[in-house]
């Protein structure tokens, strides 16, 4: 099964990485308010990414099943 990562998935991964890095930077500096804000943003991007990957893998799995059905016929 091939894994094709589209641009929206790449953008979500980049956004998650940026938010996660900002969270750790502000936490290390002791700015807990900004760390909390970036932590919430990171969680939002993580949730969006989870939904993208689940729907993408579901589509790929349906294609795989269709291919197996064709080969069996």
C-alpha cells in the first residue's frame, strides 16, 4: 500500500512542529501563559492531523479492498 502525503497534511505537520517547538521554548523561559497558549494550538493541530490521517488511511484501505476484489475476480 502506497502512502501519499498531500500538501495539506504536510502543512499540518509543519504547523504542529512549530507550535510544539514554541510551547517548549516558552515553557523553558518560564512564560507559562504563552506556553499554555501554544500547547493548546499544538493540540488543535494534532487533532486535525489525526483526522486527516484517519480519513486518508480509510480511503487507501477502501482502494486496497477494491484492488483485492478485482484480483479475486
